[in-house]
């Protein structure tokens, strides 16, 4: 049975911003599936302990009043999120995300911020296997024009995204895009053992980052830097 027909877990965060060094988690979700069929979902609402910028609240719909009134203490919640994610990895489930370095690096940064064990410490080794629908899509359909937001990629692969920027909805959509990619590109994705596919994504992301950095340095900013690390920074 191919990886995309087996148990998977979708993972997504919504945050105060995009910089793990300073920004915080506001909501998180893990969605358990078999292939693209949803079985269960676990969600968290956090009080990040810092103001949620208006531009972030406009995206995910969580403002300061709701986070303070209903959110879990950040340290308690991030420990629980990490524990639940690592438990699924330990069971042999692949974690599926859309732009994994953002979500995984943000969670790792929050763990360090609160003096908690990082993901690799909990696992006793690297965070594997990870399937990143964005990285895979970029690699197998490299020259497709247009944006590669989750919403747009869902349109390309016929995946319904019912509530964009709601963590549970985005996590499920990431899984369904990954499965659609596996079905459309069996030689490059669907029939590849999951451990090998994880390794390929490291190379695919590095190649994409190097190409983008070279283009930016030629065309826009001679000092541009695109981080080549995947799935964590």
C-alpha cells in the first residue's frame, strides 16, 4: 500500500506573524486521516502572551479579546501540540504540511522560548517523515505560472478548501493536495517510498531556494538570501 493510502496527519498553525524568532502561535491543528479521508481533528487556541497584530487577526480571525478569554496558556499548549505531533511520528505517520519549514520552525521556536524540549529531542532524532505539499508541487510542476498559495494550489488539484486560514481546514487541505499530487504524479511522488520522498524534498527545496536567490540577486536585491533548509530552519 502506498504512503498516500495510509494513515497521515495534517499539521497547520496560525500565528501573530511570520518570524519564528519573535512571533507566536495563536491556533494549531492536527488532522488525522487515512489517505485523504478525515478521521479526527484536534485543535488548540492559545493566548500567545503578546498582542496579535491587526493584520494577522484579519487573516485568521482571532483577536486579542478572544485569545485572552478562551486561549490556553502558551507554554502548556505548545508542549501539548509538540507531544501530540511527535506521538504520531513515533507511530510511523507522515506529517503533512503546506510550507513545512514555517509551521515546524515556529513550533520549535515556541518550545525553545518556553524552555521545553525541541521536536528532535522528543523524537531522539530528526523530524521525519514530513511531506510538504508546497515543495512537492513546486518540484513536479516547476514552470506553472501564478501564485502557489494554498488556496490557489487547491484550485489546481481540485481540493475543496472550506475555510482558508482556519488551522484545521488548512491542515486537511494540505493532506488532500499531497494525495492529489501522489495520484497525478505516481513516478515522482505516489509510488516513491515515504522515506525517499522526504529525502527528495530536501533536495527539491534546496534547488528552489538557490534558483530563487540567484534570480533575486540578479534582478532585485544583490544581498537577497533564501533559506535552503527543509523541513526545519
